[in-house]
C-alpha cells in the first residue's frame, strides 16, 4: 500500500494479508489468528474439520462454545455438546461448557486480543471489533478451513468512517446509536463494507458499549465493524486481568475512507427497531405508549455486566407490571456470578424477573415465545418475523434501559422519563474464573481421546462436481430481504436437527412455502429465484446445505448478503445475480430454465451467462464474478471437495 496513511482496519488486514493485493473490490486472503464456533453451527463445522483430516488446529486460539442449543428436550442437543467437547479435546480447541455464557460475550471478556483476526461460525462475531479486532462471521466450513491453517477470503471491502462526536445523554444507550446507524444505512447498507468508528465521541464509550455497536453492525450486512484499541480498551483488559494482551490500534491521521458519516451522540435519542426488521427504526415518540406483554433482556448484543447494572438500578424496589413477563439472561457466567455476589441478582429476582441461564435463549427461539400477537420488547439484534417462535408476535428491539423501564410501566416507555441517572462504573476487577473452559489434551495424548458421536449426527450431504449443463424447474420464487431464518428456521424444535441435514431439510423455506421441501426433493434438481439482499442475517451454512441436499443447483437473485453467498459457493450451489433486476419478473415458479454449457463457460473464465427460460422463451443475462479460487471451488462441487483435492497435492 506504499506510504499511504492507513485506517485501523487496513492496519490489521495488511498485517494478516497472505494472498492477493490490497485493491478495493478484489479478493484477499487473510491469516486467521483465532476462531470461535457455537453449538448450532459447531457440530457441522467440526464434522467438516474432521473430514479435512488435520489432526490439530493451527490457529493461536480456537474456542468451541455451547450457548445456542441449551434447551435439552431430547437427546440431540446433549449428544452434540458431548461430540463438540470431545472433538475440541482431541484437536486442540478450548471448550466453553454450557453455562459459561454466550460465545461473543465470553470471547470479548476472556480471549479476544486487539489487532488479531477472529473468524467465527456466527454472524455476530464482529462483537470483537469492540476491542479493535478484525472479527468476521462466516459459514462453518470457512471456519473449519481456518482452523486447519487455511486463509479466509473476503472481497477487499470499502471502509466507512462513522465519526462520532459529543456524548450520549442520560439513559440513551449504545443500542440507540447502532439503531440510528441502521436507520440511516438499512439492512443492506453495509454489504461489502467495514464500518470503522472514529472521532472524539469514541472516548465517551466503554468497551461493552462499543461491543453492542459492533455486534449489531452484523444487521447492516457489513463485513465487520471496528473500534480503535485505546486506553479504554487497555483499561477493560486490565480489569479482566489481561492488560498484557493490549496493543494500540488506531487509524493514521490522514487515513482515507471511502465514505464518512457523522453522528452527534448528544443528538441520539432512545429508539426501537419495529417489527419485523432491524432497520425499521422509530423514535419513542413515533411508537407511542403501546401496551407491552413481554420484555426479554440479554443476548450477545446487550448482556454485559454494565447493561445488567443499569437494569438492576431501574428495577430496584419495583415490581414487573402485572401484564408483563420479564426474562433476563446475563451474558456470561462472569456476569451472572458478579450480579449474584453484588446483590444485584436479588434486586432483579425481587422485582419479579425470570432469570434464565447465560445463553442465547429467547433470541434464537429457545423458549420464551411471546403470546399470540403480543408485543415483545427485546434487547436483542434481530426481530425477523417468526424468529421468536410466535409467528404473529410483534418484536421491538430496544436498549436494556428502555426494556427494563417498560417492564415496570407495562407500556413502551422512553427511559429518559426515569429521572436522574447515576454514574455506572465497571468494577475495578472482574471476577476471573475460567473453570468452565476445558483446555484441550496435549498433542501427544490426543490419540487417546475418543470422539463421542450421537445417533443424530449424520454426514455432510453428497456433493458432485459442477454439471456441464443445468436444466431444471424453478422450485421456489421469493421476494426481497429473505433472511436465513426464512430459508432455514431455528427455534427449539428445529435447532436440534443442525447435525442431521436430511432431517432439517424438511423445514427448509417452510415459512415461505410449506410444500417447498417436498417439491424440491421430488424434482431432484431445481432453481430458486429471489429478490435483493437474499440470505441476510445468520451465518448458518444450513441455509445452503439444506438446499444442496434438496437438489438446488443455482439461486438467481437481485443481490446477495455476503455470508450467505459465500456459503452457497462453499456448498457448490451457483449464486447468480440478474444483470437487469427487472428480469426477476420474467421468471415464475414452475418455469423450466437452463444454463447450457455452464461448466465450460465458468472454466473459460466467463462471468456472464445466459439463462434460458423455456417456458416463456426469454434469454436472461445473469452474472457471477469468480476469482480463480471461487471458480475452482465451484467446479469441484464445493469447498470441502476443493480443500480435499488441494490437500492431496
Ligand atoms: C443467529 O443469531 O441467527 C444465530 C443463531 O446466532 C446465527 C447462527 C446460527 O444460525 O446458528 C448467526 O447469527 O450466525
Ligand atoms: Fe445467540 Fe442471539 Fe447472539 Fe445469535 S444473536 S449469537 S442467537 S444471542
């Protein structure tokens, strides 16, 4: 990059560049220092890791967390936990046991290191950007490859500078800041971009607040979000007994950004993302005092000790409104233990809060589904339709302050009405006890570790090299902003099937069309057609693996969300984009389409193809830009086959 001044993100990326050149829009490979997995994506990621045949992870630190599938209403989740624990022990991975907390919260507290790269099989991995990491969410297979020492590939992103000035007013929260960003940029505004926070306002935000903002940057579709690593970061790490991990990361003075957005923190007001999208943001005044039936506090966005201290203060001496059910899930064992020791847990219990274990819980539909049509205020990051487990529930995403205050009043309430706000300070020293993190076996003992495989664990679906021609029917046509929760729903009933692709495939797209799985399977081979921002949300590769199992060969849309597009390529499914978005209207479900000579075209380096619609005779131009690497992955039939081939050479 010559002598040019660098942004904070560019400094970390350039220190990790192992393939490609620093040129916007081109593909670069970066070395991954740390990985994390959670249990809902982890079982598949470790099956993939095993299939690669690498005996021990090559990263500096890899951690396997159990935090999503903690409701054990059958043997499946417990079996998966044991499987992950045994794989971790054998292959050099630390194992964060159920009860230790939500992966992103625990990783921030105990393992994240400024200036390092982190790849996680969960879309909220960018939480680590709160301490100056380049932390990226990806599909399980990409994480498996990174554990095996392979680079992670991204399109060199645009870097957006969000310049913060001023200071938040009392009772206005970091959550309100990211809601403001979502309002301005929308759920697709961050695609292909890294969001970097700069300006004097940064100094007014502590690490937990920064992490709330980088966490929910995932909802912008951004590659990641990053704060500088400064004295505040150092102070947080000191309180966590990890001052030695600190390094300073800041942009050079004349760093050049692709775009700059200014936000005056003192002008930010409490807000909420209204049903059913994180960017449907309205102010308290616009929403009005609507009746609330449920309040859920927790999730990787807002479950830090600082958040819980504020919640306890608001609940102190009060009783939860008779019409409201309030649940609180502190983000980690450290947070829960410190709440217990300080007496704040008793304050919450006394007010009538239903205390849940330190896990994802209601955020992923693992319990606490709201009443029919009920208004639920949640401090989480996603409010997609049906994600809570109640299809017609109305979920609003809010700050812990707004949530706790509304739980008392029974109506949606502006927390600024609480009155004077005391100063909330982090404890001088966090309680440190990593007794729920099991370290892996020493390399020379690894062969003695037995892998514990339950009957629900089924192998990776069958793949095949890209066909010479694809001729098939359209099995499904969907609209804009389809989420991975539409494609592959989660919730307490379906999540236990994450390690059983044939079984979970029966739930694929049922939220949009109940008959889809049966139809696609019967067709044997088919196309899916979609609108813009297709596949937003979660990193779950199951949203590609289930279509793969059902015979989907290509997905043709107006535009893709980043992680899902990568997951489709990894699964050997062609991700095609309409060159003229209006051509979307020229295809219907049931139409017969063909991509003649597609294998030859891709092999010869073409990026534009003709999709023939045999039903109405239209010739529709579609595109997919391949790099030499993604082209070879596609031709091989997916990343697993490609990696196996590469390892043979
Ligand atoms: C989510 O918030 O949607 C999840 C559940 O954490 C997912 C991962 C998954 O589907 O397992 C994510 O964000 O990537
Ligand atoms: Fe867990 Fe929810 Fe965070 Fe996903 S968004 S990691 S389900 S807490």
